[in-house]
C-alpha cells in the first residue's frame, strides 16, 4: 500500500483554513505576511476519491515516459474548476515561495485556492485517484509480467525438451556411424589379411618358375632383390 493511500485510510492533519471560521478569504500575498492558520483534521471520507476506470490489461508499456498517459487510460479528468494536484504543485514551486517554509507555502496556496473557491479536498482527491491509477497500472503490468514469465518458462521447457530429443537422436546417429565405421574398418583389415595370404600363395606358385625380384606377383612385404634368372625348364 502506498503512503498516500495509508494516509487517506487514516485521515490526515493538514494546514487547512476552516471555511466555518468566518472572515474574508486571504489572498496569497496576505498569507506570506501572516502566520499560518490553525490546522484541522481532514477525515478519511473527505480525502477518499472514486476508483478510476479499472484496467485488466494496459495498452501502455511499463517504461512509459509520461504518467499522463496512465491517467488518461484510467479516465482521470481534472475537476471542473481546473485545479488538480499538478496545478497546486506548480503553485508551490512559484519563485516567490521557494525560500519559504513548508507551512507558509501551504498557507499561501490555500489562500489562493479559497479565493478561487477551490476546496483543498478536491486537490487531494485528485492526487488520491491518480495514486490509485498508478497502483492499478502497476498491478496490470505485474500481471502481464507473470503471464509472460509463465509463457516464457513453458516455451523454454519445450525448447529444452526438443534439444534433448534432438541430441538423443543425433547421438544415436553418431553411435550408428561409429559402429558402421568400425565394422567397415574391421572388414578392410580382414580383407588385407586375406589378400596378403592370397598374394603369398600366388607368389609362391609363380616362384616355382621365376626367381627373385622378377616374380610379377606383388606381396605386402617384398623379398630382398636377388640376381634374376629365368627358369626355362626343369632342372
């Protein structure tokens, strides 16, 4: 709960000129030279304000630069007399009031409001309804963030599941390729062994008729070269 809302729920003690005390309403210049009026209580009912237009989902971004858009979305309008919290804020920032104390500045502004027949409760209610709009905007954005978080977490879990399934499939494919490669390598090694044995057999048969390096049958390990001599017939 915001501090302003907490104050509204309790009622606050403000420097407010009592309209029932009688006398002419002072203007701002008179307030600067006279002591502040005695404070009176503003009850919670006086400070309370209507709830702004409810919003379930705001069309505004969370990083909206101007809260005026938030107030407009909530349907907040200035009181008919034109004096809202922003107007009073400008009055308090007047150069003539800059160096004065808080109570004196409040008295000067209150005097000006009374001269314009503007009840201070209208100004405070304008602040309260804007505060409620800000709270509603925050709640809407918190709800949107929660929805986005749930959607993101669901999608992340789905993507991770897809990755795990893909990795499982690819690892199985890799394992299959390795096994096929190992089988082919083993078969090639056995082929070489059989080929060498067959070449040795062929070489040995031909060697009966051709001596030394002239044997046209190749083998994996060739015998050292010797002086060639062809056999033309049986010894």
